[in-house]
């Protein structure tokens, strides 16, 4: 998730980053530190000169990603069809900042959007290719889905109570009975195969575009090994019409996987009251199951 933020969110600002760099990485102390224009929620990201970034978790719940990404990004990168972040160094708590943090290579690109993508169907093929390549990476020893992935890659049942509360709150504004049917279908379609790698947040804000095409996938903070159904949610939030069908065919997952994907998409749309996405998910359920 990416948004425009004022510098200083979560008590993190450029001056703090400059002090951390000067104390822990003096070789980069003279490089300018500037906040990125579009920032994620889980971390604050700063340009460090022209080739590096500093990435600082905004809360203790996001700290697990620092070690996870530092260990696994170098393993994943050579096996994927587009660029992913390069782990350069890990910083330690200091200067009043309580968490470990990371330094990465800067990746040029614009956030994916209908305006930056030249051909949505071609883009759908590229995203599907990335997902399938990620699933093919040997998952032995990888981080099993759990708290560190905010339970992406685990059964969606973890969010059952939250989903039920949201359904109750939105009754009268959505087809709550059909939404419940979608959710029950997700819970009744368990993943019963060996765990594979998943990204956990394949969303437009984490897809970078150059010359209209997919150039990089960033933010592996919710990645891990488990059920990759959560990686199909982009079908409902970014693709539509022909591009959605191209993505569905190219990614080649079975009906049970799509049932869980609709469950993940529905949960997120319910708790954020994203009624258009709820409608899309419900319509897809009807189209695929009736």
C-alpha cells in the first residue's frame, strides 16, 4: 500500500535518517537524504544519494521483514524475470529510533497505473509470469506464513471474525448473503499442496513500470512460503475485462485457488469498505461458480 505522506510520520524524518547514516554508515554520510514522493505504510523510505534507499519500519510489527528480506532477496532475485530490491546493509536501532532498518539499491520506475502501463493485457501476462516464477523457487527453509506475513500465505480463516464483523457492518450496503457465500467458499477450499513462495502484496503500488512495461516488483515484507492465493488478488483491484481474463488464463491456477483469492480480496475490501471491489469479487464468484 502506497500513499503520499508528510515527512515525520511515525516519528521518522530525513534528519533522523541522516543521523543514523552518519553514525552507522559513515561512508555514505555525505549523501543527500530525501523522502520518496509516494511511500508505503509499513515503512518510511528515503533516497540516499542517487543509487541507494534507507527503509525504516514504522512499527514493531513490521520489523520481522528486515531480516527476512535481507536473507531471502538475494536468493530470490536471480530466479525472477524482473528486478526486485537488492539488500545492501542492515542498520541498528539508534538516535532514538527503536528498530533495525535496511539499506537497499534504488530501482527506477513509476508506480503501475492505467496511465503508466501501455498495454494492460501485456502487463497481466508479465505479472502472471512473475507469480509463476516465484512459485517455482525452491521453498525449502523459507519463512513459513505467519505473523511476519500478516498471515498472507496461511488459510484466510485467520481473518474470519474480522470478516464477519465487517459483513454485519455493511449489511444493507452490499449483498451480504452472497458475500458470505464467497467467504465460506474460500474457507472450504484449503491449500493441500507443498508450500511455495508468495509475495503477499502483489498490488499496483508494489509494481514498477518503465516504458509502459513491468520493470520491478518491490516490498517483500509480507512474503513467505505457503499458499500463494493471496497473490491473485490483483485480478480484482487492478485488472478488469480482457486483462483480467488474460491474467486468469496465464497464471493458470485451479478453482480452489481462485476461491481463496476471492476470499482474500473480499476480506480486504470489506474492512476498507471498498464497495466497488466487493461488487467485482461477488460478480466473479457468480460468473465462475454458477
